[in-house]
C-alpha cells in the first residue's frame, strides 16, 4: 500500500484559512525550474515541505512537519484513517484560534 502524506497550512489573519495539500495530487513542476524535480513523488514532497518550512519564518511549524522537511517521518504523526487526521487538524485550528500560535522556540502544542 502506498503511503499518502498531507500537509495542512493554517493561517490566522482577519479570517482563519486552512489549505490541505495531498502529496499524491500536488503538482511539483515548480521544482523543475531549478533542477530539483525527481522521479520520486515522495522525494518531491519532502523538498516541497522543506521549501514551506524555510519560508515559514516565525510561523508555528509542528514537529511532524519539521521532521518531514528533513526527510524523516514522525511516527507519532502517522494515522491510519483520514478521519483521525481531520479530527487532529480541527483540534489544532481550535487551539490556534483560542490561544494563538506558541511563542517562537516555545512548546509546539502537538
């Protein structure tokens, strides 16, 4: 069975925005511009996540996302059912709205 990875991007501005990126459906063609596109989807996803984390600045980056940016899988973040992933994301969004992101270098709330 092929593993699918999801990256959820949440933005708390005037209005809360949430985007989900599915590794199996994302177009990695932008990586070809500077010769980083490979034949392996998983490698391209790791590069993409690394690009996102590099641009995040002071954003709240979860430990699982940081691990993926390094080409690792956080075993505690692996779920067998997308419904469980959705429940986790709803909880994280509620925390973000109620408490805001953690302070830089602070607890990740994972």
